[in-house]
């Protein structure tokens, strides 16, 4: 897996240690003599990469002319994202690491802004009978992005890191289904879970493209303060075992919030140690 490139997803609230993990991956790439690409949004995430050297290519993602308060609905960030991806795919010396910090404020939001710019609004409710179409388009475009990144890592061995802010939402299939009826409409509800922040139902299983997915949590009473990785999903949700790797990682006493150390664990368990 480490030769083919692993895709790691981290989920946590803001300030939960995700960027620390991304920065450790950038440092690892430099030690390997390779470059790293960072898609940064919001731009404040750049403050978390003080150790970044000349090996890091930074791609800021923002929509400067998207100003609904002024009636301006112009998209620029999505084109920057896709143009850079096309350039990376054609590069004869591909990066060792690609980091999305964050995936929700970067690809997800710029994609949504681009879709809504075509309607000249920031509120899909104004579209009447077409209010669902933006979500359908969003799901299709996000799937294309994930598939392209997935193919790229297998072809090149590049490691991909998706850093997500978490969203507390109902998770389909988690817990016991509860039916609620109001008038003639019956709705099924499930337990709440920590899911990646994004639009539409794709949030339920977007991590299916990833080799490994983790929650980032603080280590209580740690001095100096540190965070740890908790492999997902937990006991209440199903997951692919990744050849037994997920099960092995669940048995680890603690998984450090550090990309090089995670690679060492993956290699150890892949070698049956």
C-alpha cells in the first residue's frame, strides 16, 4: 500500500490537529527529496505550515469575486483547482504528497460556488422545482474529482491527505431506524455521527475512496499538548478491513498524529509484524 500511495482522511473540529498532520507529511516529502502540493482553504490554514520549504507548491483556493451581498456570483476557485489537477496529472515528476487543507473549504466549497454561479444565486431554494439539481451536479463533480485522485495515487505512488472539518449529522444505517410521521409524510431517522462536512448525501460514504480514515482527538492531560488518531469507523459502523490493516490499527494503544509514524505502522502491519 505504501508503494502505491495511501489516501488518508482526517476528521475533526477546527483546531483539532489536522494541519499538524498535513505539515508532517510535507516535511516527510522533503526528507524523501520530493515535492508536496498543498491546496489551502481557508487561507488561514497556511499559518500551520511554518516548516514548509521550497519543496512545497501552495495552491490557494478562494473566490474573490463571489459576493452575494453585492449581487455578484462569479466563480474562480474551481477553475484554479481543476487546472492545477490537470497540470499535476501531466507532471513527469509527480509530487510525493498532495494535501487538501481543508477538503470542505477547498474543493467542496469552490465546486459549490461554481455550480451556483451558473444560476446567479447563492440560495438553491430560489430555484423552485430545480432546487435539487445543484446537489446532483455537485455529487457528480465531486465523484469525478475523487476518482481522478484515486487513479493518480495508484499510478504514481503519491500519498493523498484529505483534511475535513467534522459535521454532526444523521448517519444512514447507524443505530436503530426511527420512523416519524407528520401528516401523510413518514421520515426515517438514524443516530448522529461525526461526518465530513460537505453537501449532499455523499458525506455518508465519501471516505470509501480513502485507504484509512481517522478522527483526530486530544490526548487528555498531555504535556506538551498532543492529539492522537482514532481509526474510523467505530464499533457502530461497518468498514472495509483493508486487508486487516484497520483491525490492526484499532489494537494500537495510540496512533500518533504524525504522517511518517503512520507510514511506519502501515508498513509494520503489512509485513505481518
